């Protein structure tokens, strides 16, 4: 699928077996819309099924009733992520996310998760460039429990020195696991670092290792005090509940929390590049890899939806252009993808990437990628192919409404980037894209002077021993 | 291209059982067709799409000797061409509908699945059926599939956790098909042929060796009037009954694999149990306390929360058709490898030597029972849940029975299963690390 999304990083638990909320999940969610009613151009809109209430202290509550199963997801979203950090203290938002499980005056360390588990629920949290989010998936009759616990840690987090010291080590282990030992993750991190010179998307969500080692409890306290206030947060509740019953509970738990001040969220934007930027990462790896990224607008500009369609034309489904040409016909790449960061608070990147098959070179693969981009710029896309891409995006949007968790994520990520109401824009905006739009947008953005190219040149490791497919993928969310 | 729609009568039957559940769990209807296919249907109309999940009861367990990867390659190859359609035609048609079709194998079974909008169901289903029942395995495409599989196997060497898993299974199983990776090895996959794939498909992809779950926006009329007549045309097969002998290593050993990584990836474990083992539920409770309760398990509490040694540490029983492993896995910086292994072993010993507390037992039960409905959060989870219930013979009333299966477990049971199924003295430990930094050279 194509996608959207800003770059998150994840907190918790989670094992090898992969419970980590990865980018994929987010992507799917964002590609998804609404709810158990479809958002179709003619049909009901999300706006008709979601309601929004703002408490007296400014805390926004977004509610989506869905009674198909007796479950709810309760989520608190803070408008703070790595984009709000400063050089030298990168990863602070993610560190704070970990510390949110370390207790308040009322709830001991790890007690939060223990209480949720005793009630049959699952909880976790994740951080991205643009947000930090906490969720509890529960039986509907237990909804009051996460409401009470989340309101407690919104204002009463203790941030003890001894907990911080241990948890910092955990976060370092997390960085080793996600980034240091994954050649592709290193490549993506390096790419972002040269693509963004001004915007804070320059640094990774999890932070540089040196910064993780550097910050103090004082830094965390300041971050918490600045960003964890009702004026800078919102709640999303989706599932089997009655608004009249649940709103008073939320009001009671959160209503007395002082509003605080919404921090200034403005970030300077990138200046146009003066020419193509290229980097090489040399690291022990089995396969070479190449990624080409282009600066593009986010959902606030109509061209962003054209880029969604372009990403679908290139890599959605086995019959897409990159899959057909690079993977099947020419057998140059093990896998390919095209991603568009649509639902992003600040302008982000559109990228194409490929893992190079043994015996082929990154140069040849790059030429093939460029040939596909040239084709988009020169030859108008056929009606049927364009229709196919739109059908895929619309079907994907529908499929991704499968769980209430995904529905809540969709609403929330749009709310972070602009407004949850903009999720209703997705399908109509995709449907409106014409062959001329595709050509024009490809010519405007997918040009060398707007491009950052990152290549992974493998250093063969001393001992070689073979053996399953799948790449670690780009980690955008860190738990 | 589509098969002619016959309005035919449907005496579906042998058995029709249906069950609607107590706690708002999804309803399901079970039917066995004349050709032996088990059909499980769960209607849910809030979203306009359908998920179909065909479970074929063959997986790496049926790979021939020296043919590791056979089941996996057969699964991915059914998608390469079918009946009158080329690979390109299949992909074009499905993509135009925005549908997703996939096929893959695990140790025990193969899953071919389709997700499609309700409005396109009758265009996509015939493709699905052709892929399952009439794949053509075009020689050139199969050849490409083999070379892609080989590249994927090579690429997975960059995932230290995967490298550790493979080494662990190889050492734990003294021969037999559970000991090799589902995707095969470079050596074995290079030798797989189109002929072998065809033969494997013919033998195993039969209605009487399969379970079809259908979940989502589909109604009884469309099942009886449209699907079943087509399903009945799938001729019965004669899949041979085959039992696998499992032999576990009981010699304590440590396998060290050197890699230029910053973290050691560690797997520790021993031979475990099959899914039909009566101790399965006690073992689930025990394992929740030990290492499955996300942030709150003993291993997490000790190794992550107290010592700060790892981001993730967990234990699991892979309860399969035949006995699978019990294993603990974690990652920690190279120089803490020894401490983390020692701490893990102490936790395993403690599990075997003393009763868990009343509170630990109660918390585990509350979570396991209370969390059960979360298994039904998506169509594909529902489809795979019912398929597994059928495959492992758990009975359609499994969700109703589950609470009592868990709540009946005592502290003594927990201790007994810990002693019976956790064997630090007979364990295999795999460490994939920069061995020099880890002090393990």
C-alpha cells in the first residue's frame, strides 16, 4: 500500500514475535477511514458518526460509537513528538512515554499495566515525530478503568531518578534493537538526517544514542509540564459505549485538570534544495538497498493526494509498475515500495525504495527506478490503470477500518496533522485525480534537485551463513 | 472466465452446527460438504467486505526429507497462474478490485486468503478457487519464485533474531521436519522443482484436507446459492495419513554465533508440548506468569524493569500439531549477555521450585479470560481463530469452555507443568552476538 504517516517510535513490551506497532500498522490505519460505515463520496461521512466535545479545561474528546463487539479502545493523544525536541535532547518525547508507565503518587511503577491486564485489557503507547499516544483496549464494561488511570498520569507523574536510570538503559536497548542492528533502519535514519536540515524531522524519533545518554530527570519534568496538559491533548474513544453514559465519567476524571497553555507548535520549514543530495551507508548487510526521497507537501495541499495515487501506481499490488518491472520482469529487486507521507504535521517525504537482488547493482536498480519516474512525467497514465490505483486506495481505506483500534488511530492521526474531519477528504480527493494531475505532480516534485538518495553498500561480514523473507521495514513508530 | 453460475440445490450437509455466543463473540456456522470440506461462516455486516481464509492442513511438517521449503514454495507458487489465467492476469484483475490475495505456509498448515469488497466478491471468488484447485505452476515463474526465495533467505541473515530462532530449532529437534525453517535453506530450496511442487499440491490441496472460513459481509443466500455449488466441484482427494515422530535434544548445550551486532540475541528453551496436550491450559497460565504477561511477567519485571537489560523479553510455548518448543527470547547489549542468561535461568529454576502466589495466579486468570474477546478484533483474526478451532479439534463451543479451562488451574498445576515442561538442565541456548564483546569467545 502506499502511505502516509509521520514518523513515530514505540514504547513497550513487545517481543520478537512482533507485537510492536510498526509503521505498517500506522500506514494501514491512515489509509483507512472512518468506521463501520463507509466513507464514500456519496455515502455517510465520518463527520456524521463521530462527535466531538470539549471540556471546560480545553480537553477535546472525540467519540465514535461502534457496537459490533463489546469492546472499546480508550486513547489519549498528546500533541508532542520528536518535532518538538531540540538538538542535544532528541528522543526526549519517547523517553517520557516510557516513563509514563513508572507511576504516580497513587499508582506504583508498572502498576498501570498490571491493573489494565487484571481487567483483561491490553495497553501500550507509541511516539512519532508528531505525537505521543497511549491506549487501552478493554471490554466495554471496563471503560472506567483506563479513564481513571489516564487522568491520573496526565497530571500526577512522579518521574523518579532511580526509575529513569533503569528505563534509560531499556531505551538504549530498544535503539540497538530497532536501529543499530538493522541495516535498513540505519539507512532510513541517515536519509532523514540529510533530507531535513531545518525541520526537526532531521533526527530520529527514538533519538541519537548520545542524547539518550545525556538527558536528565529535569529535562523530562520540563517536557511533561510543557506538553502534558489538556490544552495540548485530546481523547479518542471508539467502540461499544453510550455517549451519555461515558461523557460524565470522562468529565469527572479529567475535568478538574488545569487547562495549561497550548505550546507554540510552529516549526520552520525546509528551504528548497540547491541540488540532489546523496549519501552512502557502508555496513555489514546481505543485500544492497537504495532509497530515493523527495520533499513533498502534506495533506494541507491538494497535490498530496495526487502523490498518494502516484505511490499506488508505483507499488500497490503485484501488478503495480515497480513490482511488475523491477521485481518480476527485470528481476532486479527482491522488494520495492513507494511511500507518501500524507498525514504528517509538517511537509514530509515521498520515497521509492528497493532491496537489490544478489548479483545486481544498486546503480542498475536506481536507473530502473528513475526510468519509472520519467515515464510518469512523460506518458499520461491510462484510464484503466488510474482507475485501478484509485480502487486500491479506496478498498484499502475500507479494509483498514476493520478494528475499532484502527478507527481510533485514523481519527487521531488526522486530528494531529490537521483535523479528524479531513479523513473525509481522502476518498473524494483520490477520486478527483486526473491523468494530467499525475503528470504535472510527477514533473513538479520528482526531480533530481528535490531528491535525496541513500544507498546501502553492504560490507560482507566475516562469517556467512544463510537462511526468511521480509525486511525489517522502516520503523516509524517507537513504543 | 467466471464459472457458470448454477442455481443448484444445495443439500449442504453432513453436519450443520451453529453457535452464537454468550459474550458477544462472533457467531459461526459449521457445515461439512460432501467432498469433505469444512466450511465455517461468520456473518458480520458492519463493513462492506469479506475475508476468506482457506486452511490446507499441510505445512513444513510434510516437507519431504531433503526437501525443506517444499510446503512454503508450493503455497507461494499457487499464485503464479491458474486455470486460463497468467500471473499477470490474476494480479491485474485482483488489483483492479483492490482485493488482496496471499498464500503462505507455517509448520503445520498453509493459508490461502482473500480480502475483497462485497461488491466484487463474485468476481474475485472464482480466481481464488482456480488458484487453490487449478494452479498451473508456469515453469518460468516458478524459477523466478525460487530465486526470490533464495534471496529472501539470504536477506533474513540480517535479522539476528531470526538467525537465533533457526539455530535453536535445528539444535532442539533431532531430525524431522519441525527442525528446519519453513522457508527452507539455500541448499534445499535450490533443489526444489516444479514437478515436486505439482505433486505436493495434488497430494495435499484437497477439500477433505482443508477448512474454509468466510467472515464478513456475506449472507446465507450467497453462501448457499453461489459459493457452495462451486466448492462442491472441488474433487475429493486422498491425502495420506502421516504421523511425525518428534525427538527433542535433552543435552544441555550453548550455540554461539558470531555477528557484527551491538546486541546479543538470545534464545533459551527445550522441548515443549502439542496443542492437544491436556496440560496446555495450565501451561498457558504458568507461561503468562513467567514471560507472556507483557510488562508484568516475572521475566519482564526482573530483566527489563529491575535490571534494565532488555527492551523485550518473553517466553512462549509453541504448541503445534506435534510438540513444539518452549522458549525464552530476549535481546541485550553484547556485554550483558551472560548476566541476562543467568537471570533467565534463575527465573526458570524459581518457576520449577516454588508455588506461584495466589495473586499471580488470579491475575493470570483474569487476564487470559478477560482478554479472550480481543481475539476477534478483525475479520482476519476471526477467520483464523475459527480455522484453528477446527484444525486443533477444540470444538465450536471453545470460547464458552475457555473460562473454565483456565479457571480450573491451581497453583499446584502451575508448579507441576513448570517441572514437566521447563528443563534448564536439558536446554538449548543460542546466542547470536559479537562474541568477543559478549565475552563468549
